[in-house]
């Protein structure tokens, strides 16, 4: 098992945001975390990365307890995180953004990472010297995903990669997620577009008001009448 999350609880003041959340991600998997707005999906990823404090619970990565590790140490251990919102360094070029993503790596690793990014996302090669703040929304999403890969993670936490993007760009982003996974990076994917997420995921969890209410193979959840009605709009 690559990632093992055990009984996570998170409070924001009196609000019990996560209530005993447990989940697993095996090596090589794409696992989707689904739920409505406010269900606690982003909080789950942020607590795994230790960007928000946990009230209780444990997180294990590659068999090591990372519950209380600093966020930058967790990245160095091979667990990357691409937050929602396409937060590029808007005054830096595309290439400079990628270099920033590789701050934990040696120079030769950074050079290899940049070349991998340009191979995965050819549009970034074309715009390598362009100021990141002038990119389109889709290009910025490609950039933050590529920047997240610059630390050479064994696993990537992806938060809402399709948010606010046109349908054709969403398809391209999801193809890239599959390609990243095919190249050996496991992925825990938070995604509002449940149908797209289930189409590429191996397994999935459903979060509702801070609790896991369903889990299983992605194809089984996709065929579930309850999941279809509540999350897929069918």
C-alpha cells in the first residue's frame, strides 16, 4: 500500500470538517475522491499534505508515518500536491515556474523534469519563455500539473484539475492525468466532474459532510443508481 489514511479528523473551530476519514491508495492506482462542494475533499488532501492541522488520525506513505511531517518534507519524500485554483507564479515565465517546482531536486533532475514536462505538455514548450500570468486557464492548469511533477513524486494529490475549463480542455487534462499515471505516478484525484473522474479512476471514495459514505471500484460506483442520481446527474 502506498498511501494509508486512518481515521482523520479535522476541525475548523467548532466545525467538524473531517469525521474519521480513512482511505487507501495502492501503487499505480488512480483513486478518485468525490463529493459535493463543502464535503471536505480539499480539506482531506490538505490534511494529508499537512497544510491544515489534524485533530486526530494518522497518515502513512510508503510505510512511513508522515502525520506530523512538515509539508516540504512530505514533498521531498515523494508525495506531491497540486492544489485547486491554478496558482502559478504569475510574474515568472513558464520555465521559471517549472524550476520552482523542482526546488528539492538536483540540477540534473530539474533539467530532466523540464524535458518531461515539455514532452507531456507540448504547449508549455511553445510558451516556455512566456509570462505564466498571460497563459489561458487550460495552459495554467497544465503548468501547475507539470510543476507538481518537477519534484519527481511517486504519488500526486490533484485537486479539481478541470475547474472552470472548457470541455475540450477538460478532455485534454484528463488524458494527461492518465498518461502521468501510465508513467508510474499514483494519483489521488479530487474532482467535481464525477463522471470524468470515474472514467479514468481504478477506485473511488464518496465524501459527504466530512464522512466517507461509499467506496469501491470506479466502474461499480459509476453504475450505482444512487451515485448516478446524486453525483452524475442521471
